[in-house]
């Protein structure tokens, strides 16, 4: 049961045509619901399919005081979708605020490392940290910050590449690692939230190992709750 006066948590993801990816977003939000009894959790998207964030916000009653909702971007970096699409959607509602993206955050690095351990990737292997890609420099900076966190824990080289939107592509990064004679396995470490067309591109890039997308993982739930909690003291 929702506690009266408690802001709604709107988890706003990018959107994907992949049914598996769509379900992964819903599963993440279901896990947040279990962790936050008394908080209403709604889903929204900035692209590909609905419900759109603007429609979800419009459906909320206006709060007479305090906040009606906190939007938590289910995005690993803060780029155009965070700073334009989400910011624009909340701009007309002073009782709705937007939290920051899920990253950079050391807990995302921990998830990447868990995926690498699950795939039995040796710490001497070359990693290609593969993000979605963006033309927004703020998103690029967040991805590079994530790579730096990974470099602090990984013995082998760590490269950054993108599934779309910005060079180098994941396939180019894999080829470069082999051309430069970096020893051992070349592993693509997925830095995508859920499966979809971008994850498929990673799997076609020619690496020895490709790790799955980050969801599901309990640390994602922890990050979402922290982003919500930065505006709501419970």
C-alpha cells in the first residue's frame, strides 16, 4: 500500500524493442517495489515505446505541498536523455524532480566485475568496456569515469568502445586490441542496462567473451533507491 504523501518513484528507462529487455526493466522496478514498501513505483520511457515520461507525469495528481514524484533515470550515464528529455518533462511540474543517472557509481563497476567473474575472465585479459554511445560529451565523460573505476581494479588493459553514436565501435576496439598484440583473452564487458539490439552488436564484435547486460543485479536496486532517497528522506 502506498503511504499517503510519499512521492511516486518513476523509473525512466530508454526503451527497447526487445521483449527480454522490456521485461528486464519491469523486473528491476518490481525489485525496487519489494525494497520500498509504501512507495508507488511507475515505469516510463524516453524513446522507442511508451508510456512516455510526459504522459506518466501528466497522470499524477498535483501535490498541494512537497513532491508528487521523483524521476530516477534508468540510464547508466547522464547525456541528452537526462539533461534534455527528462529535464524538459519535469520542467512544467514544480512538484516533480529528476534525480541523476545511475552512473558513474562504484557499484556499477562491481556489477561489471561480477559479470566478468561469472564468465571466468582472467584479470590479465584485455577488456573493452562497451557502452551504448552518445553524441553528448557529458555521457561520454561519465562512461570514461566508469572505465577509470574499472582500471583501478583490473590488471589488464581497459579500452572504451560504443555500440552506436560515437567511435570507436566495439568491433574496432576488439580489432585494435588484437592488432596491438595485447596478450590473452579479449573480453567485451557490457555496460548496458538490459538486453536488446545493442547487446546483440556486442556479441557480434569478435571478442573471445562477451558479458551479459547489467540487469538483473541487487546493486542496481540499491542505486535506484539511493537516487530516489536523495530527494526523499524516509
